[in-house]
C-alpha cells in the first residue's frame, strides 16, 4: 500500500500537469518558429513537418482504435490537430462518459509517455458545425471531445 499523503499526491499531479503543458508549449513554439519561413527567425521546415507528422500519427492511431472497437459502439465524426469527436448512438450520458474514459485510457497505453488524453465533455447535441459542412446528429446521440 502506498503511504504517500493525499496532499503530496495532489502536488505531484499539479507538477506533472505543469510539465506536460510546458512540453506542449515548447512543441507549439518550436513549430511556430520552424514553420514560419517568411518571417520566422529559425525556419526549418523539416522540424515543423516532423512535429505535425507525430501529431497526425497519434490522431490517426486513435481514430483507427475507436472505429475498430465494436464494444464501444462509437464512430469518429471529426478529428483534427488536438481534437477527436466521437459519436455514440443510443448510449446514455453515463455510458458515453464510461466509453470516453475507456478510450482515453486505451489510447494513452498505445502512445509513449507523457501522451495522455483528457475527456473534455459529453453532450447531447443536434448539430455539429464544421468548417467543411454541417452534420445533423440525433438528439439521442452523445458526442464527446477527446484530446
């Protein structure tokens, strides 16, 4: 049994979350400098492409996992950059939360540390607006955002 205090564990969690956000900031900043060939101070398209490629690989792996796991009954309806929207037809809100948490846990195990997903929200929704069109979704469906 772990003898660490709850206060220490909460502090450790805050510290690790801060480190994770710092890594994301460094990656975003590096991408910004490397990708800006016209006005950038350190243009290097190879670095920018590498950052984008790793993000794309992670997203595509998550999409394949969700779409190929029948026990979740979910279907990815949108995924880009750092968002994944999964539609779960006929699930209750509690079931959608459970499935979303399972997806987050499974995707985290398929990626190197410190990649960890966060279930942001579960909602009953009628319409999903996207830049490329309009998707109508039944009231009885739950859509959640992961990443």
